[in-house]
C-alpha cells in the first residue's frame, strides 16, 4: 500500500496523532469569552518509505485543530500569532494548521477575521 513516499503526513484528529505516536502536546481552544470550544494538537510529521515503514520527522512540526468546532466561520484567511511573532496559518480539508510553532509556545492567538479571536493554550 503506497502511503505517499517522500510526502509529509499529519493527523486529522487528536486521536489519530496519539495513535500514530506523533503527538507532542495537547492544547485547548478558547474563544474571547473564555469558553473552551475545541482541542488542538501539536505533532511531528511522519513519512513513509517504499516499504510503507513509518518514520517520524522531528524537525517538521504543526499545530492543528478542526475548523468545524469554530462557530461555522466561513472566512478562509487565517492569522496566527505567538507574542509578537506572526505564524503561518492555513485551512485544508477542514483542518486549520499553524506552522512555525515550537514546543515551548504555550499560547497561540488565532484570528480568522478582525471580529473574532481564538486562544490556543497548551494543556498542562
């Protein structure tokens, strides 16, 4: 079974990241009213060789969350920040991914537009 030799793969859910053993940290997602609305996960990438053997790639990290939990937002231009550093954020197949995140980042701010703000906070 060809899983995409040479491609980086990331999980579609927290459960999948746990199952694949690529999970680094769990995060909780809050809205501006301090209501927990979702969870997120920080994980390593994985890739496969021609024999479908998995390898975890520890220098490729992404923070992911399911878009369906974010109040049916239809806006697709995402912004993410850690302190004063702007991070890259994008949506693909219902998953919002934030790249440029490091293991030590405890709070990431996610903004889909100027009216809403979400806080992604590391679960301790």
